[in-house]
C-alpha cells in the first residue's frame, strides 16, 4: 500500500470545498516551490461545479506536487469523485515510477470506468480534468481531458501545456463512434447537440461518442520556468494565456496571484465557475 505524507497547506479547503469562494496556499518541503489557489462560484443557478487539488506529498522518498482542476457539468458529483480518487489511482499504478505516461493514461481510463459503473450514485453529469504532477520539483507531467487548461511561463512567455478537446476538432472521432456535432447559430459546437467538449469523465448517456483518454505532456523544470497556471474555462473564456501569465508573474504570492486572476475574470464578466491554481517554481 502506498503511504502518503501531506504537508505545506494552510487552508482546510486545500482539496476542495463547496463555498461560493475559497482560496489557500502551500509550499514544498524545501520551500522553493509555492502554490496558491482561488475558486469562485459562477452566476449560474446551481451549486459550485469546480473542484481542485493543490498539495505536496512525500511518497517512497520522493516529493510530489499534485495539482488539478476538475470542471463539472450537470452536477458536482463527478468532479467531487475525481478530486478524491484520480491522483490516488495514478499513484497506485505499478508503472508510475518507470513509465508515468502509461500510468496516467491507465488511471484516467480506469477512473472513468469506475465513474460509469457507479452512474446511479454519481448522477448523469460529467467533468473535464487538468492534472499536473511535479516530481521532486524537477519533472512536470501534465494531462488533460476536455477544455480546462494548463499554461506554463518560461522566461515570461506563455506556453500552453494542454490541448482543447472540442467537438469540431475531434469531429471524425465522434462521427466514427456514431455521434454527431451540432453547430447552431449563436452557440458553440456540441456533441449530439448537448456537450461542448469531445472528451470528458462520466456523461454516461453520451459516452459511446466521447473519449476519456488524456493528452499528456512532460517537461523538465529548468531555471527559465517560473509559473504554472491550471484553470477552468471560466478563466480562459475571457483571458488569453499571455494575459494570465503576465498577471501571475506580477504577484509573487501565488495565492494572491490566483485571487487576482479569478477577480479579473469576474471583472471581464465571465459567467461560469472560475477556478485556478498558480504554482510558482522560484
């Protein structure tokens, strides 16, 4: 059994919560890498559907930074489940230390199968996901399903680490699976006229037309890497990658940077739930 030792968080909601807004911060054991997060409920008349993870753990002599944004739709059951189980499932994979890419892919797919098999308990909804695993503050693995996004600042330049899984860009895959993509005037493209992403966890009624395998990117964190931002589309709908990086870099405290990002998205009239995690490497 894997033993985890948690440290570095100063907020009781560091792994989620259902208040209209929450924020917090933490740091690595050595203190060189710091993180902050901020989540704000959107203007829609439903419960908060964004969940997050932001923490450092000690495991088998290594320090792992675990960061994620889960953006739910049609309820908060699936993102809440991901918050509790996805990282644990990744770290349970025997291959994690020798082949992280394969371990992450297998854990994403196994987690989705668990969600679908418990559909009566989890409801009819689904969730996007963007996850980042920082190993010993040296190697970064980023994976995503859906349209939540990770952006890295390298020397002040924004580098998108994730791929948007949108119906129009993955139309062939959807149609090969017997689905269709609608493009109604004044609306975004949707799978079967319903879902605005082509990959997601859950969504049992559409799953035969959807994928849940992640895109994965890994990098070595060198001296030029200063900030990583993970956020739901409530932020990215109203802000460019470079704008977000410029804001995050201008504020040394990553919690204050995350709060400034969510505040700016609100100022720009984002209607969706807005959540972000800011990781400052140095």
